[in-house]
C-alpha cells in the first residue's frame, strides 16, 4: 500500500475516539470508520499511521490490526475465541517438562513453577506437570474456570491474548502478562527456555533466534495494546 496522507490525528467522536488521515476517517476492512473507546489507544494508532513509510503493509500497523481484530472478529465470536484460548491452558507449555538433562529440568522448575503457583493463587487452578510429551488430563472443571476468566475480559484484551497465547504456547504466561505480573520479554524468555538452554551448550541457531525475535515483537506489541486499552 502507498501512503496518501500528510497528517494524522485522534479526535473525540461521541464517547469514542476516531482517527483521521488528514480529514478522512480511518476505516476498517468492513468499510466502517474505526473508533475506539480508549483515548491512549486512539493516539497510539494515529502515531502509528503518522510514522509509517511511503510504502507499507498491514504488518507495519500492528495496533490498528489488533483493534480491527477486536471489533470485526472477537466482538462477534467472543465465546468461541475464549474457548480456544482456554484449551491452551489445558495443555499448557509449562506442564510439559524436559526429561533431561538435569540442568534443564531444574531450570524449568525454577522458572515455571512460580507461574503455576501464581495461577493457583489467582484462579484456584493447580495444573499438573509431566516429563515428556504424552498429553496430561487436567481436571475437567479447569476448562470452565479458564473460560469464565476469559469471558470476563473485553474484546480488546482477548484480541491481545489471541496473539500472546499461541505465540508463547502458554495461557498461564499470557494471563500473567495481561495482569501486569510478568513483563513481555521475561515471558518470551520463559517460553523459549528449552531453545535458549540448547543454544547455551551447542551454539546459536540463527533460524530459531530469528523466530524468537518475531515472537518477542508480537508479544510486546500485544501487551502494549492491552495496556493502552485499560486507560
């Protein structure tokens, strides 16, 4: 896509805030003008469009993309999306531990057990863990508890979690990021513990490192989005 505007602004529109490209409203793919109920988010989206280059793609506008997802998808399918995210919690990354070497297993326990405990304190869910890849059967009622927690969030928080949860492979870590208990960089390092351990002992895998950088960027932007949607 090619830039056609010179200036951007965020302006009040009823109880919401609209984004203008020069004097034109920024529109969603559906054709409806984009408005958001959070002034900081509107300002950040306006800045995003102000700083984009002459030629750009939707990937250059992650906050806009998340707001669009919240309004055009999550708002219409909240229960379905909450259920999909809850399923991650029933097979959370933190539940599947390395069988060895002992140093890695010990590191996973040190890094992951506190978040299993955090989840228990927050939601009364005490997830079981195992060594290896055979699937665990968690208590069936945990799915309902996860779903209830997620359904209490608005479409904007769910849109952010919709990126963070699959990126990390962990609903537990994602909920901690959403709650402000865990910063995005630490969450990514925690989720990538196995790869980082291997690189420490066997050298860097350039492809894996590049993938982790992309994940870290996506998680950071999504966490920022959720913060902007609390103001």
